[in-house]
C-alpha cells in the first residue's frame, strides 16, 4: 500500500510563504501524475497544482503565479511552494498520486491557515 505523508502546513499571515512536502513510500516514477488538492470548510476538494511524470504542470487559476509544484526524484518527494498567501488559501491540503491504472492514493492532509 502506497503511503503519502504531507508536512509543512501551519499558521501564517497574509503575504507570507509556506512550502508543503509530500513524501511517497515508493518511487514517484511509478505514478503518471502527482498533485496537490485542497479542501476548505464546507467546500469540495479541488485541484490546486498537478505535475505529470513528464514534468508538465498545471495550476488552478487562483494560485497561478503564486504557487509552484516541484519534485525531488531522489527523495520521492513532491513539494508545493506557496507564496503571497491569502486568507482564501486557508484549507486542508492533500497530496495525491495517480497511476496509469487509474488507481490513486491520498495523504492524510495538512492544515494551512492564513490570517489577514
């Protein structure tokens, strides 16, 4: 069973930065894509950033230019650099890994809270 362990969440003020990490229990090359989702209270979980195995990336419109997804293959870790944070970025952030078989895995989530 694949395990994804997120870390790096916390409480910050608007305008500050955070970096989230997602460590996978196996090689991230085994996934066709990895991404970060977030879920705010009372709202659905939505995709924030995605990176394919070929390093193509895509971002949700509200985070473009502020968030950057990256990976370190040697550490089997995916990162989400979040700059210029806004109160509306407050949510639980989840790491996701997707295989070519359509099977996917989720981390336990990490809370990000941005105060105004």
